């Protein structure tokens, strides 16, 4: 994958994670049962996450992260699907053929 392609994917992933635009956001049942205050605080941590390293982001796509809130570890992960959601995207750098899905879960649910 070229550096330009990776940069496009990274920007699209950051946009979804930081603004909610450009894809879908889903949460596991445990996350969806958080109080409004706790959910807002957790989502704020995810939006502001910028600790990407070789260990958690080996491809440079900003598609995975981990945050801690209230003594609990949470993961978030972005996956790339075709628009029918029947398979993977042929080109995750092209939003015209990709539906991004950001999933938020506890570490135990991963």
C-alpha cells in the first residue's frame, strides 16, 4: 500500500473517530448500558486518542486504540466494509466504496 493510500485511510478513520462523520459507530451491550455521563466521558477519550504507536497501529491507519476509564479498559476498532455490508471493502481509501464501522467495546469483550 502506498504512503498516500495509508494517509487517506488514516484521515478517514480519524474523521470517523473524532467527529462521527463518514461511517457508523456501534457499541457492545456493556458499553451501551453506561450512564450518559460515563458514555460521554468515554467517547471523549476515544475522540481525543492520539497515542498511536508501532505496537497498536503497525499499518499507520489509526484503526485501533485502547483507553482506560473508571478502572476499565476499552478498545475501539474501525473495520472497512462494502456498502452492502456483505463483505470487506475493495479499497478502504475510497469512501465511495467503503462503509467504515467504529466498534467500541470493553477489553474483555474483544
